[in-house]
C-alpha cells in the first residue's frame, strides 16, 4: 500500500514495521521494480529485505529531523525506490530535537542550451514520435504532454507505468510501447519523456531513430540521445513550448496515422476474461481506477484509461486498490482478482474503506450499479 501511495502521489509512501520477512521483501521488491518511493520505519536494520532497498539510515533523537529528511530525499531521488529508516525502540519514546530540514532536494533550473538543442531537433523533425514513461505519471505532466503532442502534432506511445497520461481513446494515442509497433519505424525523431531504461528493456526496444530525452531518469546505455535535458518533465516542456511556438508543424500523413492506429493488434486474452473487462469498463464512469492482479495483466490493454494512475498491476490487488481508494477517495476503484486469497475486508474496514464483492461473470452492469453508489472511498472486488 505504501508503494502504491508512492507511485500515485507526489511524495514517498511510508510504512511502519516491527521487522522484515520474506513477505516484506517481496512487497519492497515490487515497489523497487515500480520505482515507487517508500520509507520503511523499523526498530531494527533489515535482514531479508536488505537486498531490495536503496539504503539504510539510522535516526537518533538529536538527529531525527535530519535523517528523516535524508530518507525522504533518498527514496525520491533517481532511481526512486524503498529506503529503510531505523528508529530504535529506546529512541522512539524520546523527545526529538526540532531542526529545520527539507524533505525534497532543491529543483535545478533547466540549462537553456540543452532546451535550445532539443527545440532545434524537434522543430527539424517531419515525423516526431513521443514516448512517455514513468516520469510523466503526474497529472500536471499529463496536461503538458497532451498539449505538446497535439501542438506538434505527434503520435504518442506510453510505457505501462504511463498509461492514461494521454487518454487511451485519444486519436494520437498508439498504446503501449513495444518493439513491434509499426509507427516506430515511420518516425524520424523520438521524443522520450521521463522514460527509464528499465522500461525500454521490458518493452524490448532499442531505438534506431534519433532520440531527444527529457526527464530525471538515469542516462541510458543501450540507446544514445542526440540531445537531452534533466529535470521535471512538466517544467522542461514548459520551457520548450515558447521555442516551438513559431516553428513548422510536423508532416505526418493523417491517413497513414489513422491506418496504423486501426491496424494495432488486439491483445491475446481469453475471451471470457476479455468480455468481463470490457463490460466492467463500459459499466463504470470515466476516471474509475482498476488494479489488476499480476496473473490478469494480459487483459490491461482492454481497460481504457483516461488519466494517469487509473491502471495498476499488483501482486496483491486488493490492498493496492485500498491504497488507491485512500489516495483518490473521489474515484471509484476496482480490484480484479482470480481467487479469494486477495480479499482482505478487515484491512479495508480498518482503513475506513468500504469493500463490495462481485462474484463471477454474471450481469456485471446490474451488479456494479449499487456498488458504484456506495459511499466513497470504496473498493469493488471483482472475482473472476
């Protein structure tokens, strides 16, 4: 749940533990794989989880402010991930010395020369293609990305972590990045926004087209950028926009873009599962978030996301959905799972979240209506 909070919010998720075991290690490993900033507060150093955390920090009563701020900064620095903060039992009961600290590192202003170089490459491209990664998953960045892609105009591919940064039904959205995407071969410039190299590895992509790269993600080793700028993607796009204002428009063939988009292959998903996910999407309002269990991930392309953070895949889908409901209490949240092991009503009640369960693939539209009218925050568990 702390990992989901870190992914969706603008700060690290926090979890307080007595100690660690294999289950804690697996959960933190999932957070690390998702590049989710998490601060673990525990009374002793990690053992089982030591291999999956970024660093271990000890806080004393006279240094708590400093080291807590350091832990938050370490969790949110690239690559984002879990950090372990040790607060010994005898320290936890003592009064701490208040000291002014900053939980975030000061933002570095963009280098104008780097922005100028990127602007020259983008303005000179006839068929630019935008690839959006995990660095775009904030709402503010999504707004800038949409304006940027529509102004060029340029088609957009997203990594799984960036689903929804451009609404899936948008005519410029070409779905999830993979090595077989036909439009990759037609582009003469790739504009990579907040794309991590791990995301390229997962997609099986090594760009042969010139690339300009914007974001905080670590430098790539498998693909070389002809120009790059480090920093917040929204801020970088804001700086780039005036330099492109009077430039020529991209020269994509509209008919070709439409043909390539319609030629996208459907996901290879069991017909029964595909039918359930499709009916769920049709029966729920725009903005509904869905958390798929890991073994249902193949069906995620069928879920039409219109905002960032609306589609997640988690080993434990129900606790993850509870975290989404707490982070976004105004939205409906679905948890899709195959069995009963994921259902944790006690955890939901303890967190102040109402949980409704829908069994099987019957009349979903009929069953989900009353569930959607339940008081928020609430989680609707759909058991396949």
